[in-house]
C-alpha cells in the first residue's frame, strides 16, 4: 500500500489549510444550491393518495401532522426484498440508522415520514428491531410510489402545504443523492423553506430566525419552563462566545 508521507506538525497544518480552502468552496456552493432549491417551481399534487397507518387509513395531508412541510422517504421493506420478512433493504436500513431525531425537523415545521409496501404489523416489528420508533411509517396502498419516482428505487420527496391546505411537490432526490440524507441540515436543505435561518439566501417573506437560537436538545422542544430557562442560558453563552470571537478577529 502506497501510504501518504509522514510530515511535521507545521507541514500537516499547511496541507490541511490548503484543503480547507477547497472545503469552504464546496460549503458555499452547497449553500447556493440550496438557495436555488428554495426558488424551484412547485408541482401541485392533484390526486388523493391513501396510506395505511397504525390507526387506519390516512391521506397525504395527514402525513404532514399539521406542519407546513413533509419529507417522505421510500423505504424498501416488502415481499421480494432481501431479508424479508425479518429484515429490510440493507441500504434503506443504513439510511434509517443515520436519521437524526425528528424533533429538530419538527421544530422547523417539518415532518419526516417513511413509506413502504409492508403491512403495518411487519413495519412495527422492524421499527422495534431498528430503534426507529419515533419516525412515522406508513404502508403504501396506491400509485404514490410510481407517481413520485420511488416504485423501483429508493428516493426522498419533499412537499409543502400552503395556507389553503393545497399540497405541492417541491423537490426530489434519489440514487447517490440519498447518501447524505439523515442529518437535520441535509433534510432541511432540500425543503422549500430551507433551514429558516437569517443568514440564508431565501425569497422575501420566508420564515427566518436567528442562527443557533432555535436549536434545542431533542426532548426540550416541549416548552416547559425548565427547558426554556436552560435554552435562554445557552443563548446567552453563544452570544458571549460570538462577541469574544469578534473581538479577537
């Protein structure tokens, strides 16, 4: 194996700084791409889709759980998939393993849901096995997967619900584009509203709040007094740290 050279700490830092310039270019390009997504045209959802949930039949509107945005991942778990009925698609299972706690998405008015063709009893068993109890998971019962490009391959669709409860498809990513899905930021970056932070390049009147200030521990979005006090204290610490960095620079 032809390994890279061993260098001094100074040479290592110089090499890292050289790569950091390129990494920052990618970060800015990724932010610019997300800004373009927020300006994508929206496709109206005209059909009434039906899903089987733990409590019976529901429509696409119900998957939003009252929130403004919905992200739907097509998880392959059904007859014919390797490992059925004990296990799901290995790739989809890896995606499931890397999904962040959905409370953070919920705090940005966004719901994440999985859909599969497996019956609910099998889905509930798999959720327990994989530790995915907090993610809503529905059974496909019609042409939703075929209509939205996920009947023969996995993929992630993003939807938006307006003030009149009309639903629009706003983005779609699949194949290797799904590799980065799972983190809160990756999901928000494919939505119509984005991260909803003040630094973002978004159309006028899009909801935005100060960076950091909406972030909480996943079990502290409940609005309790103790959680609110802890959050306010953390905000003051962040502000002090930002002020110190500004002074040093």
